[in-house]
């Protein structure tokens, strides 16, 4: 994995005005996600890259940081210079006590 060379932030370092890009699968998103996050599953990124801002802070998140690191690398290779990986993903987000919402009627959680 090439995460060591990628720009990253921790859950408590995410700027309040950042565009939070959640690349997890729909069931993971429904179980729990950050308020205001934008859901774009990893496999849809190539076809939907025009939806990802090229300015401002973009923080990419998955469950633990692996998939999001791949997406950050992919976007950087395609000209994005404003993307960072969320270290530890939603697991660390939840552990840091950051707010979460669910879409499935259950308490918000990371699956």
C-alpha cells in the first residue's frame, strides 16, 4: 500500500468546511456516516470524478483507511492536489467521538 506517501488527516483534524467523501459501500454508509458527508462508492469514482471538487479541502474516508488511500492516490494521479486520506477511517472517526448519522433506523455505527 502507498498510504505512507499520501497526505492524510486524523478524525479530529478534519476542517469543518471540508468536503468529506465517503467511498464505502451502500450498506456501510446506511449504518453510519458523518453528517454532511458525500457518498460515492469507490467503484463508481472513475465514472463520477466530475462530482469531486478540485478546490477546497477534500477528505476521503472508508472504514479503516485502506480503500480511501487508494482513492486519494487515484485522484492525485488524475490531477487532484486537494485530497487527503482520513487516517483510520470511520473507525477512528467514531472512536474520536465525532458525530454520526444512520440511514437504516438503527443507532449509527461502523460496520
